C-alpha cells in the first residue's frame, strides 16, 4: 500500500474516533459551546489555518473562529468574516488568511438549520480538501446540527435513536458505578443478554472475557474517569454461548455542564471481520495493513499525555537524563513512564514501540 494511502487511513481513523465521541459530549452543551468544540476539533483533525462558524438563529447569533492556538479573539472576527465574503458554499475559494496572512484554500458547508448557518474551514495545504476531508466536514456539520436542534427537533432525536439501534457496533452508556444505563440491541446480542434489565444486574466489566476483567477494572475504568477517554482492544464474553469476541473499544467520560462526570460511554467495533478477511485474502496486503494501522492507532491513543511525551523523546534518541531535564521530572519517573508505556503498547523492546508509533502516524519515520 502506498505511503500516501497509509497516511490517509491513519487520518481517517483518528477523525472517526474523535467524531464518534462528539454527539454524547455535546448532549449537555449549549449552541455556542457545541460550535466552539466543533471548530476546535476540525482545526486539529484537518490541520487547518482556521475554522469559522456562523449561526443566525433564535434566540441569538453564534459567530466564532478557532485557529491552531485556540479560540480567535473577537476583535479579529470581523476581518475573517470580511475575507470570506463572496466564498460559495461547497466550492473552493482562495483567499489571504486574516489570521496568518498566508494564501489559503477555503471549503465551506452548511448546517441544517432553517436560518442561515455555515461552516468555513481554511488550510494552507495545496491538496486541501481531499475527498476524505470533505466527508469529515459534512459529517461533523450534520452531527453539530443534530445536537443544536435537539431541544427543538424531536424528529432528529428519533432518527439518532434509530441509527444507534440499527448499528452493528456495541454502543453503551453506564453510570459512574459501572451499572449499564443503555446498551443497543447489537450490544445486548453480543454479550448474550435479552434486555437492558438483565444487563443491569451486572457491572460492565462482567461483559468481558475473564482475563480482561482485571485490566478493565483497575486500568481502563480509572483512566476513563481521570483522563476522559481510553482506546484499545478488549474481548467480550457471550453469557449464553461462552464465545468471546475481540472488539476495538473507544470509551469516554461524559461530563455535565458543570464539568462533573455523570456517565461513561462506549462505542466498540467487532474486529473479527478483519481477521476473517485476512484469512480469506492472504494475497491482499491492504487488508492486513489497514488492520495493523487501526490497532496501532488504538494502542498509541491509549497512552497518557506524559507517556506520549516520553515516547516522542525516545524516538528522537534522547536519553532518560535529557528527557527528565526537559520535562522537569526525575530520571526514575521517566523510567516508570517508559515501563507503563511499554505495557500499554504491548511491546517488550523500544524498537517495537518505535515501530508501533510510526505505523500509527504518531511520529514520522
């Protein structure tokens, strides 16, 4: 598989992981907070120069912009708005960025409000926007529209409920004590449960294969509550058949408007189809490469921020002493972070850790 395709797959996977968590995070947010979060995430996903969003709807207008350094001051908004004047929806425009001063390409898409609502994202890259990036922008705009219209649009909520119900992935929400509050039909079938009432007699950890339960209870669950998210592979157990199913798990903490955690959500994908595809098509390296990249992304995403800093420094060839000096911590603490990083990556040597980081796209070879 060409390097350009590998890079595109990595970007696609990261974008989908981030986008999948947004609707539940937006559930307790107001329009402006949703718009700000959307613009901020898109700037990071698309490596954009800026993202500008305008929503003219009752009871008030939302207008804001984000750049690589965060929210753009209100004083610069009129200049950005003026620079975008004449840009057509879903057509490319070349303008001089009011933020960086560079020549950028602008792509825009509408949000599904009755009133005027539009999202502009600009990038300096010559190949922007790729087909994948257009898809990401439209998906993100649709998700934000649904979240903003939720209070006034019960039909949208019904559609989203139907979508979750029809999904073949495991989608669930549990309270902070680990008791399931919701599991979609596909999820219930996967763990051999007939109803949510039956599932509520268990802790979510009991859905897992025995050897994964301690890891989930003492590593995954605490990390989700303390850091906000965790991604990796776990095996689920069907209580009726005894069969186990490997899933790529994305778990995230759901906070109320007060930023207090109120629940934990999970979106997990059955990876058996990748295994089957590899067995059936051994002559297709693309399938194996895609699975390898996705698993590498999940493992690297499971690292804490400090562990990622240590990994990047080790890849750059820095010694423990140099890393300790740069991060302002002791050499012994660096050794602890390195040991934890290796365990979470599932590797035994630094060479294996570096290879995994390169495959995931976290560092460049």
